[in-house]
């Protein structure tokens, strides 16, 4: 059954189902959906949560072993399976079909997928999941609807502002929901409930720190190694966390992968950029990046960011900031053939 993200919370109030599938590249929607499911699981007595990330050479037997194991600490469990590439392969496809056909006892499984290509959506494993699971598509917000989305987020924290200011906010974040959400949260911290004046919002939005992660992404796309190094150092000096830098970098690189794939299929690049919500001056920046970077390099960069995320959260050993610096500088210094 397909379920709109807006109805997820009310759906979960009735009890968690055995299987959920989250599909899409919108990082904020993914994070909010997972947080909603996790919160409902805690409320309903799920005391154990396990996360598996499917990467190259992933052992799919882990899932079967998990289903056959008995928890020592909880009678109800939450299992999250994040398939970063959206391509589980033949063995993974069989494992996912088995999950769809037979639920794990006392377990809710959440399968996390990126936006899928048409042929993947018609595969046997995804068809089986759709027939059995609650499927939630994580849609990006259309530019025309972003002001209303911001208004809703402000309303949730007891604030409102003029239509003109809502459009100003939408223009400032260029369609990026993560950035929009950060601005809304900042307004919630700075001002009390009630109406926000145009002047107050503009002052808060324009009074930003000297460096931000979106500037870092632009420097990387432009191939400007000196500016990349300067922004990286500035972000560290300002005490920015590695996790806060990775999410915007993901937002910058994911559309490039989709556009590069379209380019390699012989599709119109301008149309692909429009579909990926790349507009105006940003299109020339993306074109330059596409001329320098190969699909293999872009996909490897996304995989590296996933590894850095584990490092930042203590799952893997290493220095997350050092790895981010190496990745960004490495991408910036690549020169077109």
C-alpha cells in the first residue's frame, strides 16, 4: 500500500506494520520519516533497533540470521536496511522477496532506497515489496510549493509571516529542504511565537556565519581548490560538525549522479538538470563539474560520504573531518580530460 508521508504519523498511531519501504533522494524527508517510525516504535515497546547498510560485498545471509535469532533484551525489534545504490543484485533481490513474502516474528523492517529507475521499479523484488509493504515515496517539494511548505513548518513551531517573506525564504534556500528546515529552526530559536516581521526574518537569514557547507559544495563543483581548502578550514574553525557538512554535500552530489547517468544515456542534459531542480546560474556550475568528473568518481564520492557518516557517528574508526577534507579537495582538483 502506498502511503503519503504526511499521513505516516497518524498511520503509525494504529500500530506498526511488519514492513515499510522508503523510496526517494530527499534527505530531510527520509530523516523525518525514519525519526517518526523510530519514535512510534519506542512508544509501542520496541526496545531494540538494528541498522544494516548494503554496500559492495554485503552478506545478505545477515538478514536471514537476524530473522532466526532471538533478542535477549526485547520482544519487539526494529530492523532498518539501507540499500544505498538501490540495486541489491540477484542474491539481494531474493532476500528482499523472502522478506516481502514472510514477515519476521515480532519485527518491523524498514527498507530505505534512493530514487529508482523505471526498470528497477518493475523488478520482481520491488514488485513483491510494493505488494506487501507500506511504501512511502519521499518526494522533493516543487519550487512553487516551497513557500507553503515553509509556512507549515513555521506554523508547527507557532510562528507565521507574510507571503512575500515566505517567497524570500524559498528563494534564499534554492529549493533545498535541509537548508529551509535549518532556517525555520533558527527563526524558532531567535523569536517567540506569533507573527514574524519581514525585517526580522531577513536579518536572521542574511546574518549567517562566514562559511557554510553549501558554499563548500559550490567550491568543489567549480574545481576551486584554494576556496575549497579555505572554506573547509573556516567550517572547522567555526566548530561545525562533520555530520552537518555531509548532508549538504550529499544534496550537491546526488543530482550530479542522476544528470551524469542521463547524459551517458544520450538524454538532453538541460532537461535532466531541470528534472533535478538545477536552475539559473547553478546550471553553468553543474555543467563545469560534469565536464570534469566521471560517473565512477561521483558514485565513489557518495559511497565515501556514507562511510564518513559511519565514522562521524562512531560506527567506524577514523577522523571524519580529515576524510571530508580529502574527499572535497580530491574532487576539486580533478581536471577535465
